[in-house]
């Protein structure tokens, strides 16, 4: 092989053909190819002439690209997932469930269904959550038996036909050892057998009655009744309240004793006890005010400034309901607005309806003691039958 070495550069005036490789620091091609800027051209070697020139890129032809790649996919409401490639082929498959699906772009679908959606939902659009309607509250009327509901959109609806039934009472049958319950309209009566709860060896009182001819009848759990005639009782103690509709009589050598402590017994404003009258008009009394009973059987407000409103039968009102349900003519009364000195006499006041520990002093005033202060806000009310008219 011949080796041709050029030390200081080589210039060819004509055609020079090199069969092999040319190496050097700089290689110049003096024949500069021309290009057409109106076309898309690339620089190539002409295989016929051996020259380098520009060629229109649209004239190239060669082997087709053999790479196949995905160009897109679709998923319909029949659970069919189809993949398309650049060669025009498609690959459908049926998918009923996907787990762990991560989408970095956008999903467009007619319906998306899932047990749980994760995330704050800030990028979910078109979800009609504002159309959800739900119950926000309700009320039931025991008068109309209607259950009324309200919802979040302001609408209401009613549920009717609800029957409100409840127990109104019951009786015990000693013969059947059963409790029989009854109720309101629509209630179905029922019976509870309590024979297992009863000790048949015990006999006890189930009730008693006392009539106006002194007969006391005692009834027991076995259905027996024991009647006795009582003309006299001794050592009777009543822990609660006793109401006497006829006569309480102490005869012969009998005595009676009422031993009470009104200071501890009266605890609230308006509390009282003693002797009351239920006569006169109804009216609208003020509790704690003092009234006098006039010639027309009407209770009127007292005033120590004049004799006509001060000298007659006087009493303290105990109820706002009416005068004739109870006017205290003698007894004990508590009024928390009073500030008396304990032990001082109490006078009818020149202030309408009032009492005071200050004696009236004006000309024509009536000085009448109506009781005594037993506490700063309690009095023993017992109006004197005597009075003095000042001149």
C-alpha cells in the first residue's frame, strides 16, 4: 500500500479521487453546493458525481419505521377498555374492576362509580352534590298525631296515621293475681300475671274507708273487709295533711293543742297558715296586701288614713286567683319585702294595703294593732278589735 503524506497542505485544481480515508487538521471543499431556501433540503453526497450538494427532503425514500406504539385508548359503559396503536390496530378487553389506578392527566367519563373517592375533591367537577336532599329535623304533634319533617332545601313533608297509645291506668285482681292495664283510644289492654311475685302467706291492708256514721272499713289483699264503729280515737298522729269535710269536735273534758314554729315552717315569700275565710267576691287580689270586708260583701284595700277603710273585718290576701278562696283573718304570714324589728307591734299602715311597725300620727288616722313581728319578714296576724282615731 502506498502512503501519500502532505506536510504543508494540498490544493487540487481539478478532480481528485481518494480511495480510502482522508485525515487532517482541516478539510476544505472548494466546490460550495448551492441551496434553495424555498424548500426543505438536506446536505448529501451525490453517488453519481461524488459531489456534496443539497437535496429536497421530500424526494427521499427508504425503509418504513418498524416501531409500534400506543396512540390512545377508550373505556365505555360496558366495561370495555380498547387500546389503539400507530399501525391502526386496536386491542379491546373487558374490565369489571380496577384497583390502584393512578391518573396523572384528565379522565373524561359519563359515569364514574367507586366505593371510596380519595382526595379533597377540589378538582372534581360536574358532581351534583348540591342536589342531595336530606332530613334536617322533625317534630311530632300529640294532638294531630302528625310527624312533620324538614329538609335542607327548606321543604317539608308529613307522616300521618301514627297512633300514640299509652297506659292510663290499671287494676289488680286478687282472684287471678294479675295486673290489668288499660290505655287511651287505640290502646290494646293487656294483663300481667304476678302470681309468682305474691307470698300467699302474707295478709296486708290494701285500703280503708270511713263514712259519716263513724264506720271504719279496712280491706285486705285476700278480699276480706273488716268494719268497726269508731266514736272515739286517741293518740292519732297525722304525718301528712288531713282534710276534714264535716266537723272536728272537742267535747266534754277534751283539749286541743297546736304547737308550731312558724319561723322555720314558713320558708318562701307568700307562705302562710292559720284561720282563713272563703267568702266575698272573686276579684283580683294581690298576695300580702290587707283588705277590709265592706257592707256589700266585697273585699277592698285598707288605708289607715280613713276610718271607713280601717275599722271593720280585715284580712291578708293569700291567693291571686280570687278573694273567696282564702283570706287570712288570723295566723302567720311571710313577706320577704318586710324589714321589721322582731317583737314590735305591727299597725295598719297609711299606705294602701300595707302594715308597718310605725304608728300613724296624722289627724283622722286610725291607729290599730294588727299583730306582732315574729321575724324581720314574718308576722303573727291577729287584728285588734279596738282602734283609736287621732284628732
